[in-house]
C-alpha cells in the first residue's frame, strides 16, 4: 500500500482553519452540484464558502498564504490524498479539474470531509458503554511474522494493555480473544453487535511485500456505499453500488480520526493516513468500528520497536486516549484534540518541520485563545512525502 506520490500534480489547494471557522447552517442552497459523467461534485470554492474558511483558497507555492493557515484542509489535483486538520486522509475519489475549477465528489464532502472536519457534529454518537477490543489473528493464524515475533502476540499484548486504561475510566471492555487462539471474523463482529452501546477497535500490525522500507500508522473504517476502498483503483468502480454501506459510516470515521490523531500526536511515526476498506470485521460489525495498523513488521527498525513492550505500552496509551476522545464527543460535542494539540502537550517534535514565523500577526486573537499559539501547523504535503520515518533519526526507544 504505497502512497500515490507519482500521481501528484502541481495543484495543491489549502483552505484554512476548519474547526474554528464560523459554522454555517447546512442548507441545500449552499451547495452547487456539478455533474461530471453522471456523478455529483462540489467545487473547492463552494466547500471553502460553506465552511466559512477565512483564508479562502490559495495555490501551491504561495507561501505567504500558507503561513496564515492553521489546521489546513489541503487537496491535490488528480489525487485522493488530502490533509485534514494536520492528518493525511484519503478521499474516495480523486479531486478533478473542470473548466478551471477543482472539484471534490459529493460522496467525499458528505462521507469523508464533514465527519473528519467536524467529528463533534456527527449525529447519533451515543454514549459509549462498551469497548470491544479485537486483537487480530490468533492460534494457527500468526498474522505477519517478523524476526522478533508474531503479529498475533503483539496485537494481543497491546489490547491487554489498553483494557485496564479504559476500565480505569469506567468503561466496560470486552476482548474478542483473551489468549492465543483463533476466533472467526464473523464471531468477532457478533461479539461487538451483541454488546450494549459498543464500539469496536481491531488491533493489527502491518506488512508490505512491495516496499521493505514502508513504515507508519494507518487506520481503517468501512468504505461508504458506492465508493472504492483506499487500496482500490478509483477508476474501476463499476459494480461498487452493489456494495452495501454502513449505517454508522460517519461515527466510524469520527472514531478513526480520534484514535489516529492521538497515535500520531503521541508517537512520531509516519502518517500513512485515515483510510477506508471493506475488511470483514468492518463489514460485519453494526457498531462504529475501526481497524488500526500500528506499524510495519516488515521494516527492520519498526519491527524492533513493535517488539519492545515499552513502545507497545505507549501505543496502547495513545489508543486509549483516542477512544476517550471519541467517548467525550457524545457528551460535550466539542472538537476532539488534534495531532498538533497532542504534540504540543507531549512536546513531541512533528515529523515535518513547523515554522511559527508569520503566524502571529495574522492570527485572530479569539482563535488563539482556543487553540494556543503553537497549534499552528503548516500544510504538510506540498511536496511528495518522505518514505523514511523519523524513527530512524530520532528513535523513541533506544
Ligand atoms: Zn493483521
């Protein structure tokens, strides 16, 4: 699952400060639907207007504009890759250009951008009473094997470490497996579906056959109806309408965002992004569900980190904080913490350099009081991403 670096075109659009922008009422008249080959699109201008983004839209290379932007929304022409609130996020369909305008699919505006930008406004996020932790694989199914151990054992250990952290907050925790045995995928989903007011969090570690240097975190929720999964070609979508969606698409994506921002904010790993897939455990669960890929067992340095119990404890801590942030959405309806907030709190250096220069003079003081000065984060994706993780230059665990 490599990044789409080669597809990048030199059109990057940045809209400013989503989470703090004035919230406009959602009304049909706010949207101008543009039909392209029978599919509905919305212009980047329209999206910017809808969210009341103060800095509007600027083209790549306009550094002066970039430096006024906090928590940017960034699209790339011809790509499904976007930056939303400082985290990489994958659209279902590429951004296209028509008549000089850049267009985002209606599916993505409704199913990707809105829940990621305003997870606190996702409807029907109920009180979470139960967290179902699902350590991937087990028994004969070892998952990926590295020179240091098996995915099934690392995943179980992380789940065991997350459990007491959640229990300490008064949450009921159910594990789909407690030991080294295999549980069928449909049984894992059934356990979640039978639990009261539950969410489902599956824990895995990653592998790449193509790229031995691949590192980083990614998180998945179920692909919306009519859309390709992140790893599918965005073009070959002919039969996708046959794929059912989930009633809790938006809740699952909000859960993805809460956990993913915490992961990236606590651990300096490569940001592979918030993705969509039709994995069985995501398809069969009826409750908000995500699958975490907590680093690569096929990369030497990262597999060594994953084998370190202190690093896994850190991973477990980040997962539990993310889950707590999601639980809080149902109570306080406030925007959850973002990667920049966590990094400021944990004094963790961001992977890519951040410049404060020029930010303060443009800043709205009322916004500053909400986010703090150092929450300012430059757009991170104006050049193709580096595959090397900062793990190599700044090891977390000696
Ligand atoms: Zn796995």
